[in-house]
């Protein structure tokens, strides 16, 4: 029943997309998006081999539903897994990636202090707008891999989890070399760097609350609490939908999830709004990020805002 409901919903969305010339095909992708699509196919194959459930998330899920592919002006790819699947992915599946082609960048690992993980493509460059403190951080083209964690039973504890996630993220950003003109952000990062990481991380994950009917994506760094808490069932069942020349899984409750994240997710942003969607300062699909490290150190970091639509 869920599958038929989702397919009926997607059919109506795709019909509208086709009428508005929004449906994307593989031959309209940018070179960057072509590599991301190839990476997603390899990621999908590894997960299917090990029976690991994941789904497209955030703007990538929005693109799948609204455009049958990437959002045309988007430049990244996001996937998410429940924590149990996330841990199993790194324990038994991540080793299957060709190390000559890929680098698996796990959360809180050497040379990667962040609270989520990435799959990086070797011999490419995706240089973001910051000066990394660690020169050995891999900066190839990537897929973001987010964990989805247990939300506590009590509302007050849930808000404390959200606050704890901000401490974890601030510590990670400071270690990474995040730059900002905000005095408040600078002070908060300086304060958080003195705090221990593990107690706050464990409090966010809440492994003892595995029976809760709610989950959170706080480590995906959404600014708003309301856009980071979801019914667990939204992440337990998926349906595969067309994406460029293949298919990838999205939530069986994709309509509800995308509405929660974006409101009227079928509304197409104006050209002015689209300009804000920019992650990287330098992208090279053929040359390694290592060739740009000197240039990165000389980059001027501008304060800017981004839209996830």
C-alpha cells in the first residue's frame, strides 16, 4: 500500500516536472554531476551487496523526486542511514571500495574531525571555502554520508540532545579550520574546543533509546531543531525511484519528509535563489586536490549564505 501511494504521488510530481521541463536526463548533467552519479552507483552497489539500507537525503532526495536526478544547479550528493546501518556499513562494506579509486573518510578519523562521513574520489578536487588546519585532509569530490540517530523519549532531553550536537559540531568545525566573521561563533567554538567530545557525542547518539519512535539528523548540521527530528518509520522503509539513467532509494514517506524539510518542495526557486547553492570554490574532475593546496592557502574566504533548495 505504501509503495502504491508513493508511486502515485511520484507519478503526479513527474508529470508536473515534465510539463515544466524540469526532468533531468544523464546527458544534461555537468561533469561534476556525472562523477557524483557514478559514485552513487558504486555506493549503491556496495550497500546492496551487504544488504545495507540507506536512502538519498536532503537536496539529493529533492532532486530525485522533483527532477528525476540532481537538482540542476546542485553540486553535491547526500545519503543517510540509521545508526545501526551506518555502523554496519563501515564494519563490513566500506572495505569493498577500490582504494585506488576511492577514499572512505569516516567520522572522527585521523585527518577528518567531522561528525559525519564522506566517500571521496581520488585524483579529483573539491576545494571548499576554508583553510584546513590539517594539510592531509582528503579534498576530492565527495558524497556526504550522514547518520540518523535515536531521539530521546522526553522532549526536554531531546532539546538537550540538539544542544549537545551543536557542541560536537562546533568542536569539529574548529578542528577542521572553519572560518567566520561572527564574534559569537568564534567565541562558541573557542569555548567548545575545551570540552570533551565523547560524552556529548554519546548523548546525541542515545544508543539506549533504540525503542523510541523518533530519530534525529542533528549531525547533518541543520540549523533548526524542527527540521531535524522525524518519525522513525520514515527511515525504515524505502522505495527506489528513477534518477538520471538509474534508480536510487528514497524514503517511502518522501512526500512527508520533503515537506518537513522544504515546505512547498515542488516550488522552483528563482534564479537569484539558485545562486546561493554553492559548496566549493575549486572543482576539478581530472586533477587532484593536492595540486591546489598552495592556491587554497592564498584564497580569500568570503562570508556567504547558502540555500538548500
